[in-house]
């Protein structure tokens, strides 16, 4: 029986740190895009969990793309200071 892929992202909204956990694969890369399509953050991970520092990123709405060797998941994220 295969395990359902779930990406946990918290807190949302975030102010200083954003914790990620993927339950069924290793995270290869994380990208954070603003609403205009500008790449704000690009980080290689190689683990099933990570903590992103977002304190220096301006408040706003962003799209978090998490790439694994199995798929790509995108989540809407709010950064609020």
C-alpha cells in the first residue's frame, strides 16, 4: 500500500521561520516566488524536513514550490511581520 504524499508547512502566516516536512519523500529543492513571479528564495535541501528563515523577506503573499524526486508541490504562503 502506498503512502499519500503530504507536505506540512507551518506556521502560515510566518514571520521569522517556516518549517517544512514532507512525509513520503526527500525534499530536493525549495523555491519561494512572490505574486509577480519573482524568485525570492532558492534552497537545496536533501532531507525530509527543513526550516526556512523568512525574517528578511517582506510581508506579503508567496508561492512555495517544493520539489522531490517524485513530484512538485506548490503551497500559498503568507509572510507577516
